[in-house]
C-alpha cells in the first residue's frame, strides 16, 4: 500500500497575496493540483493533504478530489505537519511525503523513489548554489548520516552542494515511530521531518538517495519571482516536447500551454499563442500570432489568423478563421467555413462552405451550407429575458447590415436585402427586404459650430 502525504499549509508571505501559496498557478493549474495529479498516477491507497493558511480555501479548491484534508494549526514545522496525517495512514506499505509548493515533480522520479519498500529513500539534488536548503551529510564511506538545516549548519557543512528536497518515502510503521520521537531542539523551535534521518541511521535502516531527472522538478515556490521563473522553465519543456513531435513553433520562448495541447502532423504555431484546457489541433493546422484557443478542437488544414479567440468550439477541416474573430462556447463549424475579422459566433452551428467575413454577430443560430452572411449582420437572439434561435437554410444570402430577430427562419435560397430588419419567416428562393422609403430633404443644412 502507498500513502501519500502532501504538505500544503504554508502561508507564502513573500507571495504578497491573500491566496494560500499552493493555490497560485503554474501553466494554468494550481501548484497543489499539479502535485495531486502526479500523486494520483501512483495509485495510492490514501492521499492526505495537510493545509493551514487560507483556511477552507484549499479544500474548497479541490472538492472533487478523493483525498483527506487535515488542518495543521498551529504550524510547527514539517515534522509536525506529517504528524497530523498519522491517524489517517494505512499501517502497511510505505508513505511518500510531497510538497504542495514543489509542483513539477515527475511521476518517473517518484516511481524510482518508492521502489525500496524497506529503507528510507530521500530525493536529493546537487546544486551549484545550495543556499537556503538543508544539506545532506555523508560519512567517509559516502553513506547518509544526517540532514542539517542551513540555519543549524556549520560553515563547513554549508559548503556541501547536495541538498535535501524534502521529498522522501519510508515504511509507514517506521515513519510513525520516528515521528513520535521528534524533538524541537533547534534554532527555529520546530519539529523537523529531516531529523528522522538520524534515527534511521541509529537503527541501521538502509538510506537510499535518488536524484530527479531535471533540476526544475524540485524547484519550490516562495515568491512571485520564483513562480515566474518556474513558469518559463516549464513552458520551455512543453515547447520542446512539441518540437520533438514535429510541431513548427515560430519561437518556442513565446508560447503558453495552460492545459493539454494535442497536435497532429505539420501543425504550425506563430508567436504569442495561448492554449488553455484541452486543445486538439489536426494535421496541417496553422495558428496565427497572439491567438487564444480554449477547450476546442480544430480539424485538419484549418487556418487561424492572428488575434483570434476560440473557446469551447468544434471547427471542421479547411476553415478560415480571423483575424480578430471570436468563436464562443457551443459553436460548431463544419468544413470550409469562413469566419472573418470582427465576427463573433456563439452557440451556433454553421454548415459547409458558409461565410461570415466581416463585422457580424451570429448567436444561437443554425446556418446551412453555402450561406453568405453580409457585413454587419446580427442575429437578435435575446429579448431581455429569453434567448431564441435563428435558422438560415442552405444557399441563403443575407445582405449587409441586416437584423434577424429570432425566432425566425430564412428559407432555402432566400435573399435578404441589405439594411433589412426581418421579424417573420421568409420564403424559399425569394427576395425579402424591409426598408423605409428613401427621402431627400431639400434645403436641409448641417449644424455649424457656434463661435
């Protein structure tokens, strides 16, 4: 059995925020959620989250997680934090201790750490600048004998480059025994989890050390500067994975993935693009600069021109979107649809080969094939209390600056004259228009500016 204990009680004073530190984000996901998602992949029997600062904000942010939340109050150190989890641990197997502010620890690293179910396993890291970290102290034979916190270390010990990441795994029975014997005889008057190492040495328990595959895996967050630094490191890793898959990136340093980006062959992404939630880009898709795509599917060979915003949409093959287009949730575009500049689509279905190329709002509409929507057309879908649907059948032509007041149906092959306000269903194949009689007022003069 595997128990996982996640320490998430820190205030994060240097974040200068009312939110608990672990609820700040990396790549669009809270630091704590990163850790939990990795932990879940290890199939633990129990997951215990120790929280403190921010009160119920931490449990409320993770209401759907299958985890036990335990309040640490007051906060008396890492050892004291893990002590709070003891009543909830399965007695058999091992326990793994993780940190909610070390968000990018990888599953492969942790799988290696928990392989030895009898010894104490420590995750360590060699750093050129180990300042601020506890040091791994070894004897002449290279065996770990203790961990010394920097505030308690001698000048000689501070020269050690191997640091303690805090992440460890131990047999649960032994961990329970060691935690009960912790003392707070140190500069901070806190109960250090690291003191269990000396106890393990004294009992002759084997101590293993594992190092992560990447330095960024064990980077902790204590300030906005560190958060920004880790964000860029992680985005660089995500960009490199795309490049390895064959995606063309105009600049791998100017890309933000805040979720799961799935790319098929020959995808091209220009600079400044943001992908949120789950986004699927089909083969040959090109995404123009500074576009934002959220929880959407874009089918093969579609072109997204710069500055387009797409959210919760399903877009078919060989479509042309943008520039400056906005496609909102519930929209489904079939193949070879053209949506041009300053066109907004909301909760609408648009069939093959239809076009809305300029300055239009299409909301709550069902549009057939080969329909042309003229510039400035609006579907008036909202009466102030309820929303209604507009239906435009195949081969219709909607003249510029028309208002279609829903609920209304435009017949197959119908033409709507420019500047019309349509409030009733229109017949198939006919021209329908509604305009006031054009007048010329003789002798009228524009107002002039008073001196």
